[in-house]
C-alpha cells in the first residue's frame, strides 16, 4: 500500500498547484508562464538527482518512449495552460477527470492491465459526473465553450502521456532524471516562443514571481511522487486515486478564488467522478 500513501501526498500538493495556476493565468500570458514554470520546475528537480541511482534510457525503444513523452508534455503545457486561462478551476478540474476513462482503456490495450466490473461501474460514474458538470441550459451546454474544448483535449493528451510515463517507469528510468527532463526540454521550446512575448513575460515576473516559484515547487514535488507511485503500482491504481485532487481543488477554488458559478452542480459532479475513480481503484 506504499503506492497509496505516495499518491495521496501528490494529491494535496497537486490541488495547491492547480489553484496557483488559475490565480496566475487569469491575468497573465500563458506561454510566458508555461516557460518559466517549466524551467523552474526542472531546476528544482536537480537536488532529487542525488537521492537515487541515475538510470538513463538505453535501447532504441526506450529512447523513443522518452522523446514521445517529451513531445506530449510540450503540447500539454501549451494547450493545458490556455485551458486553465479560459476555464474556471471549479469547472475545469472535475471535467478533466474524464481522462481516467481514457487511461483505463489505453492501459488495457497497451499495458495489458485488467478491466474489471468495478472499473466498468466506476467509468459510468465518471461519465455521469461529467454530464452533471457540463449541463448548462440544456444537455452538455458547456461543451460549446472554448476553454472546455481545450480541457477535453488536454484530458486526451494527458491520458496518452500517462501511459507513456508508466511505460518509461517500467523500463527502470530514474524518476528524478525523467521528471527533470519532462520539464526542461519543453521549457527550451517554450523559451523560444516567449522571445516574442517579452513584455508579457516581464509583467508576469514583476507581478507574481513568488507565486510562480511556489507553483513550480508544488509541481516538482507532485510529479516526482507521481512517477515514484508508478514504480510501486499499476497506472489504473495510481491515476484514479490522484483524482481525489478534484474535490479539494473545487473547494479551494470556491474559498480562495471566489468561483461560485454553479458551485453546487460542480461539487455534485465532482463527487460522482471521485466515486467513479474510487471504484476503478478498487477494481484494480
């Protein structure tokens, strides 16, 4: 059960990081923030390299998996931060839980992980929660919104990268080295994109530098614990438990960010999706 305690630690750090992301991106440039956040997160990984043996990819297949993860994380950084900018956190976070279903299916196909009756019922609850959350003056009304579309695309990409991450951890790559590179390499490309956004980047750093640093620290810790959890348990165990972040984030979004639109509806949807995640974990 060590995987469970590691995963729960990641849950609470993740919720705090999500709130900070939304607070910053409500007013700041998404690309500039993605660059500095990714770069600082990579820097904060450096001390973690000293606490475990270094093991790099060795075979061609391992390097292919490594670079596929880098490419996916680069795209997720761009699409994901724009989805945060254009979607309230109390809507985005529960809806993003739909990726559990995608991970369940991809894990069964590519990692040969078992699909059980518990997982099927859990999946139905996740879909029910998504239906409740996206209901707005008619069935699935929120799906017409730009931010919601980006959120769903982010969910698909994140589900894919979760499978690739698990594949890479199964190959024995060092979690600290792997996590650092998943932040560092995308930050180099994002830095090139930031060159044309210098004014927005300076404004971001002058106004919210402490929050940027805190967000980077949160996600450094969260992603490292995430990768360690993958070395201890199946992706279909770990990922559903991580979705407990959803309810914590919705509550913090209500309290700290004052996001009160349809809050009761969103809490009900979040609870349904969390119940689904728990059933999926029980069936793993």
